[in-house]
């Protein structure tokens, strides 16, 4: 049985923890590069026996120049999309050791909800018609989650 993923929830601006953002800025990271980020729902169901089941949401952050996945977040059910996106960005900054100069997103809603974070951290957020490296990583991840294994290419 093929279950379509649920629709995306409404987004609200991310609640920025000023202390955490100040900590990121004070680490004197190099400013370089572009990141692609997306939040999407999968048809993979999570939840243990006798627990309410939920579809898994996923945040992917990819460096399009190196094609490296810098962050994969699977937030707990009920996490606001804006919070999950922000957590993915923070993890990518920390793992890459660099503050991006630009983050590309697929929708105005994502851009708007991340605007407070961008203002505090000093990067720009741009709308992109497509996010090819995130799409590539997403396809591989969903294939693996659905039991198709890793692609051979």
C-alpha cells in the first residue's frame, strides 16, 4: 500500500535563541559558501507499540559545491517546521566550521520563517526555483527509508 505524505503544516517565524545565535557569531567562523535546505514529510511512519503513529519529517542541509550533506535532522513529531529548519542550520554551521554567506530555500514561507535567524547570524536567504543537491539527497534518503536500498550510481 502506498501512502501519500501528509500536507505541510503552516509555518511561523522561528523563535531565535539570542544566546545561541550570539554563541555562533562569537566562534569566529569563516564566512563562505552556500547551503541548500529543505524540510519535507516522508511516508515513513514512526512510533512504537501502543504509541500513536506519526509520519516522519526530515530536514536536509546540503553544500551544493561539495555535494556533502551537512545535516540531516529528524525532529520529534510535533516540532514546528521553523524550529527544525533552524536546528538543521545550526548543526550544519557547527559541523562545517563555517557560517554560510547564503542559504537557498524552496519557498517564501521557509525564507520568511528563517528571516530572524538570518538577521542575527548575518547570512542571506534566497528563494531558488530548485534545490538540485537537496533533491538528489532526498531521493536517495527516501528510497532507503522505503526499503529500496542505496542507489548504485
